C-alpha cells in the first residue's frame, strides 16, 4: 500500500484566510446597512411629498367651492365660506401650529374674525406657514393663490384656483 502525504493548512494560513473573509464580511455588512438606511430615508421623503401633494389637492378642492363674496373671506386667517351644490355652506380654514397644517371646518364669524364652533383635522406635517391671497374683480373674488411653506425647504408650494360661476 502506498502512503501519500496530505498537506494540511498551517495555523498562519488559517489566520490569514480568516482575516480576509472577516474583512470582506464587514464590508458587505456595512454596505448592506448603508443601503438599508438610504431606502428608509427615501421612503420617508416620498411619504412627505405625497402628504404635501394630498394637502394641496384638498386645499384646491375646498377652494374651488369657495364663496365669491369678499365678505365671506378672512384672507389673513386663511378662512372662507365653502358653498355646496345642495345649498349648504360652512366655513373652512387652514392653520399651522408646530409645523403641522390643520384643516378647520365649522361655523366662523367673519365680522369678528373668530371660530364659533369648529372641528380640526391634521392635513400635513412639516409645514411652517400657509398664506392666501385673493384677487378681486369689482365686487367678487375671481382668483385665489394659496401657498404653503415646507419646514425643510425655502421654496413655497403654491396653487392658483380660479373661482368660476357655479350655476346649475
């Protein structure tokens, strides 16, 4: 019977291989962690953008139903009378507190400029200010520009709504 000598790894070779594979494992783990953080950040930013777009759409839809009478607008407080097709009307307004945009709905005294009764709901977070500007023609409001200022950006997001004569 012929005996062959099998060569085994030496201790130094094993230590070198373990060091190489350990450093490769650390690189792969750090890369995986970095990619995971990137995707978490991206999904958070996408959620914020979608939330702002939805808020602007709600504001646009409310403003499209706004009264054309200048007496039913409180431009400084971003409150106006919303007229429904069925003849009902109620006040709608927007306010910002602690970087959160709220939508208020209820009864508003346009002469004393305060809410008598209202319900409030969160519309969007990360908003530092809202401004409304009405453009009038003779004795009615013809156009409204609403701007919201995101807390994390210097650029305001604006919408322009033309108030049309809504006769059925």
